[in-house]
């Protein structure tokens, strides 16, 4: 049986422009997101978007990879989306090729921010099911709470801040996490 894609959602008491800025600026993104140590834009893509390099520093090793991303800032329904694809040749990375999205939905008093993403396990199915996928989902949720705090208070996260993954919804409201993927994900070029 194939593992479910990862889904995380949080309501943020901040306007959509603030949430967009904190998530789309690659330097700010790494401040709140535990999954990345550095994101470096490399080049613009034909048709919009960009190619990037990412890093995750670990003890004794830095995992590296590349990705492509494109955002839709102006949609007829007032929402915004950002789609990405990523890959790595790093043998120590537990995640292989993957794809996902962010969705920004205006709600009363703020923004509902969600993600759905999936990847090919690089270390094998059982280890991914038991350890990697739950850990990546938890890191994503924990990071979303850190983002929420920053957007709501305008106070840059500090190392001693203790975000809580439990503040996030971990199941989509309907369907599968990838059912809500924007159409740009299907057209986004490979990294």
C-alpha cells in the first residue's frame, strides 16, 4: 500500500500578503521552516517560476538538492498557490523526488495556509512509513506553527521558541492531500 501524501494546514491571524512574503522570500523561508537550512534561487524558468538549490545541514553532513517553483499570486477566487518539484542525488537524503504545493486562502480574520506534498522514499518503504514520513510531517507542522507566530506577532522566530505541531490540521478537509494541488504543479518543469 502506498503511503498517504503529507498534509498540513494552519489558520494564521495575519493577512495573505504577510503570509505570502514570509513564505516566498527564500531568506525568510529558512528562518521558520525546519526542513531547510538554505534555499538559493538559481535561475528563472521560461513561463515563470524559478529553479533553486536547497540544503539541510545535519550533524556531519549537509543534504543538498534542487527544485523548481512557481507561484500564482492573483487567482480569480482570491486564493494564492505555490507549486514545487524537488530532487536530490544525495545518497544520505531520506527523500527522493517529490512534488507539492502551498495554498493560501483568505478567511475571516486571516489566512488559511496549507500544504500537500509527496515524495519517493529514498531509503525504502518500511523505514519511510515508520520513521521518515511521520518525522517530515511533524517537522512541517511544527514549522507552520513557527510561521504562524511570526506572522501574527511580527516577531522573528528565536531558537528557544517552542512551536507546537499539534496546532495544525494533518488531514485534508476532503479527499487526498494531492487532490487540492494547483494546475501549475502538473505543468511545472522538472528540477
